[in-house]
């Protein structure tokens, strides 16, 4: 086995997804220790700069979800230190977390996305939402784990939903709700993993459905026709590449009743507990949880001494 040196697992962070990040980080740390790696668990808390400065590591495994960890900030710090890290670089990370910028790129490159409108001021928002049938989706511009997301069936609740979305930043997205099936596809080493279908008792796969509802079910691989399965994988891999992602990601999609695939977003640091969707898909492809973690370490190790974008 290669000597990777000291591996620091960054978890926690400053975002609304801190607790989920800690779960991901602890799972990764446990997997690395099982593989006899010199791993250290680093809880990146309020004094993030001090933690990063003191984390002398040969490789950093990033499990920081949301802002700071998934928006290119920590990647930029590690680039300056010439410390290799898992996952996408600075530019791709920023693009993927920005649902407006990424959606524009998907459209430009021929992917289907739900129609939407950007709202930057709650005043007169009901009028701005004209043209969207209910139910409609309202969510923040930059946030993960469906934080701040609402499905609005009654137009009287639009302003309340926007207030919640604005609590995560200065812009919100009002989006067409795609009736159909919830799908996600993991990408590993530039290849699409088996499609996962998510079935929830709620009408959206939001934070509660992901982490609290015991009734949420996952089907891996998804029971789709061969053509639908292939198109979902192709759309996911294309979205991953359009944003310039590398090594791994998870692409969330909806398939409507006519079989059309709509890309919702790309997660550059998806959940990494053993129960998370990317590890489930990897397992379906014959890759153990420990094998997945070591593969990501190996890919980061290959970039030792290089900055983002360097060959």
C-alpha cells in the first residue's frame, strides 16, 4: 500500500450543514483508520483559519458541506499551501454551489433544467412569481442539503418561503416543480455510478426527508428502463464535466412522466456516511466504503505539488 503520509479529515465547518459534515468526517476517518492510514480528524470550527494553519498534513480529505467547504474557500487556502485535497478545485466548487450560475451553464450546454426566476427582493415577490404554476420550488442561491428549500402549494405562502430562502443569502430561486421521480447519480473518476432512485413520503427530497424521515427509501440501482438509466447517467456525467468537477460528485435530477431528465444541481462534496447516496451507488458498483475513501485519497495524492488546473 502507498505511503500517503498524514491525512487530515476536515469536518464540521461553519455552514448550516455542520452536524451532517461531522457525521461524514467521522465515517471517513474511521474508514481510513481501518485501512491503517495515519489519519487525523480535524473539527473545523469558528476559528477556521487557526485550524487550517495548524493542520500540517500531506493530504486533506474534505468533508465540509456547504459554505466554506464546498464553495471554493477551503480549496483556495489549500491551493496556496500546495496541499493536495480530495475533490473538485476552486472554480468548479464555486460554480456548483451557485445554483444560478450552474443552471445557466447547464442550459447553455443543452441539459434540461426546470424553468426558474431569480428573486433578489421579497417586495412584490408574488407578482414576480406569476407564470409559475403551483406547486413551485423556492430555494436559496447558495446552500446545500436542501437547506432553506420550500415546496409552495398555496401562493399565500410564497413570501414566507422567500423569507426562509433569503435567510441563507441575498438571492432566491423560484423554480418550476417537476412532477415525476427523484434520481441521483454519483460520479467517480469520470465515470457514472449506478442510478439511485429516492422515494419519500414528502413531495420533495428536503432536509427532513434526507435525515429525519424513516420512511424515505432508496433503490440502487433504480428500476428504470435501459434507455432512461443510460440517459440519467449521461446527463449526470455531462453536468459534472460542464462545471469542471473532478474525481467525484453527486448529481441530483428529476425525471418527469414523459421520461425527460432535468438536472437540479451538482454536489461536489456529497454526504460521505456509509448510509449516504454516493457510497450506496459505489457499493452497487462493487466498491466498498473503505475502497471509495482510499480511491479519493489516491486521486488527491496524484496531484501532489500541483495547483488547480495544472497538468
